[in-house]
């Protein structure tokens, strides 16, 4: 697992609707736990100001509605920031085109952060993760699916 400068994690649709709401997916708690373990490994020994996103391992959230802290499972809440939360609603079906509250697309922010390799983690490892990989590849990023954190594939 390479998590040096130039890498980031994008968490897609890992919010409370899929963990304990309707439609709830099977194995989501395990999926969330594995995502948190990956984050902990990626940020171990991290130096820099946690308030400054350029000094830390970027963890970005993408969701059908803005991926706010209140909508996230408790274990993921400490990692959510408004600047790095993106919305795929309003016709933005591509993960790369999802926008944050400042109107920046995910791909623009990844480019600003000088990211090349993007780890993908989401509830549905089939359709959504593969679509995200394709979306990001089209705009010049290497996508890597975290299969350990993408285990829930059915409702």
C-alpha cells in the first residue's frame, strides 16, 4: 500500500442510509471498519497541521447528497471535512465531476493536491467502484479499489 504524497482516498456513498437506514446493505459495518483501518495505516506518523489539507493524506467523501459529517457512520466522522466532501446530485453522475460547497469538482481538487493515485472505497464494490475508476481514469488519475473496504455488494 503506497500512501505517500501523490495519493488520496475517495470514500463513495459510505453514509448512514447504507449502513443502518433504508436501503441498508449487508456487511456495511465491516466495510466501514476496514476503511477506518486503511485510513489509520495511511495516516500513521503523519506530520503537518491537520487543519491544512495540503499537509495531510487527503480523505475525500463523495455522496448522492453532500457527504456531511452528520450523515456519516460514527467511525468515519473524524475524517469528514466540508472542503473535501462532494455531491453527485444535480446531474453530476460522474464521481470526477462531483462538486464541493465551493463549486470545485473532485478532479479539480485532486489536481490541486497533486494527486496521481486514488484509492477508492465504497459500499458497492461492483458498479460504483468500477464506475469511479473509469471516471477518474478519463481525467488522468490512477484508480485503485480497496477491495477489503468494499465488501457489501447487495441490499
